[in-house]
C-alpha cells in the first residue's frame, strides 16, 4: 500500500512540474528566432525538411554505431 501512495504522489508532482510540449516548443522557437532569422515551428519538423533532417540524423547515428562496433 505504501508503494502505491508514493507512486501516486510522485506522478502527481511530475504533472505539476512538467510543462506541456507545445509551451516548451514556443519558448525554444522564440529563443532560436534571432539566430536563425525565422521562427521554427512544429510544421517545419513534419514537412519535407524535417523528414530530410531525420534521415540525415539516422545515417549519422548508424555510421557512428558501426564505427564503434555496436552494429
């Protein structure tokens, strides 16, 4: 019973502490705008540019894992 109470209080505390993802994305976009020259949005990540960036990242990770002998 005690472990259930602890789990309940920890999960409730995390809900209070954690921000919604949309709010975090907005804050990061506002901070990145002066450096990038445009305001990045989640639409950018879902479009063709986001897919291309994801594929490049996957290739880089695969190469690094292959070099280190994990794959």
